[in-house]
């Protein structure tokens, strides 16, 4: 028995006559081409969408967009690697029409079209909505940290700057002493080179001036990232370091097929205060009046949740546990029961703490303060209750809403358990499977464009798999959708949308 034998490298072979023969009818490249060619690139705001009569001819934005979508779908983000693919990959050659832009041109396309790339993501979401791939009833929101293109040593705060200035001053003092010693040394004595010492002192002085500039800037901000000015130091979690310079990407995912609805890149280290903003984005993207939104305890904020409830968003949010362990002896806040009818708290000794006044907390928010000063003064259990003169209970002005949300979350555990499988799946795919753990671009607008491409690729892959499972032609569905969209664009929006949904429901 012998090994399998290939063809001789010098043997003449008859290859297909055209590139189209290399790409099967149901290939993903044809889906990418169908979607991109249907886009109105001028309306989306792409640079060079309008051809000029003078000057060198630019690359078609559609062609460059197809290259990036293909790259992100195949875990290729680097502009240099995309340049190489255009010269050796037959599938890319088919998409690009044998065009081979250099890496600088490819890189500039992403940086010059930051808003347009986010708009393309929204167009794909709109198309998926027309194809009834979004349920539009339940969504889940969460944030995940992506490392920024900025190392920790290039991130500074007041403490690190003061420490570095102290170290530089110490070094300058040591070199000055060494320079004095070199000047006092006899000619025959071995000493440090004064010229090199002076050069080192000049470099240290420049570094000191740079850090003094950082110190001045830190008077108006908490930290400075010198490479990516918008990135911030955060607890990144996962398999990364405990602290890293990151962006926090807020993401809303629909529960029907796990497709991403919308996202926003922030440099806020936690998720608090983001739920209402992301819920409104989801409602607009899904074109619905009401929505159930699931979120973890990081989003537990009274003001934010109350705003959601007022805007028709039904929240299920886990309540964070009270800080610290319960002592064996002594009363905690949980031991005081609120009497809603009488607007008072009942303490463990059955005394009533009545509303006294509004109290402004250190965080700048106002709370209702409850107390019973007369009862606290003569209470035999006071030592177990408080070390201060009187026990005071602070109640959030939004606590009534939080109580409703807490009860709703407890009564819908089966629904709330779906939160992780809905919203964590995109993070696991994009970060763990595809390896997109760190941004290549810098500053928030460019990072947003990079996120739009990654999330567009994620949705693209999901939709392709959905259609493949149902044995449906996605390329034909895309062309049919945009044909209806263009044809009925002049008709009443509601009628056109209803007509599209009616026709595409038959596909499934």
C-alpha cells in the first residue's frame, strides 16, 4: 500500500474559465454581496459614495465593506492580513473583483466611515426585523469589557503621577550628585562621563515636564490614557488581568434567535444607569411600544429602573445582596419591615420609625429618612441596633418601584434564568470563540465602528445558520426584502412594513 499521490506540479491543468465558478450558489460570499449591493451607501454616509469627475478614482465603498464583512466573519481584522487575503484568497478575489487595495487604504476605510459602519449594522437589524427574525417581546441587556489599545503603563491617575514625579526627582538628585562628583574628580581618577550624565538629566527633565502636564490635566479628570484618550481602567474579569484599560460595551439581545438588537460603547466602568438607555434603543430598533428586559444586578438602580417602567419597559433585574455578612448579634436594615399603608418602618422591637425629612446622601441623591428618636433614646436593644445616637433608615425615592420589580423577578425565575443564554452567547462567540478580546482601533468613534463590524458578523452568521437549518435561500430573501422596501418606500410606512412582514412570514 502506498500514500495518496497528487498531481505533478508541472502538469498542465484546465482551471475554471472565470472566478464565479469557484464560488458555489449558496456560498456566504453571495449573501454578503447581495446584502451590500442593496444598501444605499450615500444615505448611510460612506465617504466616496458619490463619484467625483476629477482626481484619482477611489475604491467603491461597497467593495471595501464586503472585504471587511468577509474578514470579520472569518476572524480576520488586521488590514495587513486583509490585504494578503485579497491577493491569495479566491473567495475574496470574487468579492473584490480582483482588486488588491493596500493595507493603508483598507485601514483608512474603517477609520473614515465610523458612523456609516454603525448605520450598516442598524440596516441589517432592520432587515432581520422585516424577515421576522426578532421576537420583539423579550430582550436581555448586559455589558462586557473589551481591552483597549492602551497598556496599563500608559494609563495614569493622581497616585501614579505623584509616584512617578517622586521617582524622577530622586533620580535627578542622584545624577546631580554624580555630576558634581565627576566635576570634582582629578583627571587621573576614574569617574562617570559628564556628557552622558548631562544627557540623562535632560531626558529626566523632559519626562518630569510631561508628568507635570499629566498632573495639571488630572485636576479636571480622574485618569488619563495617553494612547487611547477615551479608554479607562476597569475590572475586566474573564481571563484577562484583574484591572486593565478597557471599554464597556453595552449590548441588547433579542430572545427569539439570539440576535443582537443594538449596542453602545462606553468608558463607564460599571453597568449602573445604562438600562433605560439601552432599553429605549431596543424599542426603537425593534419598533415596539412595550418590551420585557432582563438584566443582572449590575443594572440595579432605582432611578434608571423607574424610568424604564414609565416608558413601557417591564424590567426583571436581580437585587444585589446587602454588603457584608450578617452578624450573629445585632440588627441590619433587612430586619426593619416597611409598612406601605402607614408609610413607616417597624423595627425588631416593634417600634414605628416615621418619615422625618428628605436627606441628601453623599452620592448626591435624595432619600426619605425614617426615625423614632424618642423610642431609640430609651430602647434596651439599642446596643444591638446602632452605635450612633439614634437609628435612622434611608429609603430610596424609587423604592416602591424597586419592590415591584423585586417581586416580579422572584415570581418569574424561569424567565429570568434565560438572561444568560440570551445575552452571554454573543460575548462568548465574539470574545472566546472568535478571539475579539482587544480593540485594534483607538478612541470611542473608531472602537464603535469596530464593534459594529464584529456584531454585524455575529448577526450575519446567526442568520445564515437559521436559513440553512430551514433550507431557505437567504440571498433570495435579502433581494426580495429590499425590492419590497424600495418599491413601497413612497407608500405609508405602516402599510409598507405590514406588507413586508406578511410576505416574509410565508418564508418560515
